[in-house]
C-alpha cells in the first residue's frame, strides 16, 4: 500500500512538475531533523551515552592537601571544647591523595572540654573526610550508605538516621542511641553530598563515669556538626 498511515507514514512527495513549495518544505524538514539529531547526539555524549564518560560535577569544590585547614572549628569552640595539647603526638592529623577517579582528604582532631581537670577522663574526636568523585556519580548509592546503619544494633546501641534539609544536594545524620541508662557521650555522623562531592564529619565523645564533666547531648552534637559543616564546605569552595 502506498503512502502509509500513522506517525511513521512516509512524507508526501513534492507536487508534479518540480513545484518549489513542497520541495523546499521537504528540504527544511530534512534539515530540521538533522539538527535535532545532532543536538540529541550531543546530549547523549555529554551524559555518557555511546561510551562517552560523563563529566564530573564537582559543584565548585577543589582538592586541598590539608583538610584540617579548611575545617571550621568555631561551632566546636562555642560548645566549650578545645584541642588537646599534642604533647609529642600530632594533633590535628591530616592526609590527602589524588587519583584520576577519586581525590580523598581526611582530618582528625582530638578535643577535650575546656578547663577539664587532669583527674577526669574525657575525650572527644572530630573526624572529617571529603571526596571528589571524578569518574562515577555518588548519588545513586549515597543515601544507602547511611540508611544501612538502621539495621545495625547491639545489646547497648541502636542507630537513627534522619534527613537534613538545606545542606548540599542531600544530607543525612546518623545518631547512636544508647539502650542503657548510663550516658558516656554522643556519637554522631553527618554525611553531605553536593554534585559529585561527598563530605562526612563524625563526632565521638567518651566521658568516664567518674568524671565531673557532662557529655554533650546527641541533639547538641548534631547541631554543632551541621554548623561546622556549613562553614567548612564554604571554605572548601574558596
């Protein structure tokens, strides 16, 4: 059957006698199809189609050899904590490495309550890590990395995972919930993703039962980490 019907029907031929109207219309239609195909192919290549590699969206973040220098401590100092005297050991400690697939940065700082007596045993640690993912988008697996804590439990602890609004493209906070009556300190993890950049900060505190120092509550530690993360991420873009 000639011509055909439906959306895949062949275009009508130009009018007999070489009329210009139909012929030019057909050429314009053909040209438009070629342009549309080129645009579509460009989008496919840019997003990794046809074997092309997707371009990493680092959201303005850059690699730094010393993540501790970018880690904002104002919120921690406002909570009445100070860095421990290194006394021969390195505090803070940082490391970094570059790779075509992933740039990795870490920082760890030891703290203690300001004015803590030598007889009391109280320590706190802030650990931060940042990654610039250059080959693979971390978004599909990011939430799952933190949701898995909901399935971890011991006789003494369970974990609660909550979404944090207004921080990066997505953020989650993991808080350790004690099932015992004794409270020896907060353990909180905050994870942030913005584009292909991932950031995590962890606050861990231990206060002995004989210490006169009161440990920070989980809510206080969560608020502190969020404030520190906002300021730190801003510095990582400078």
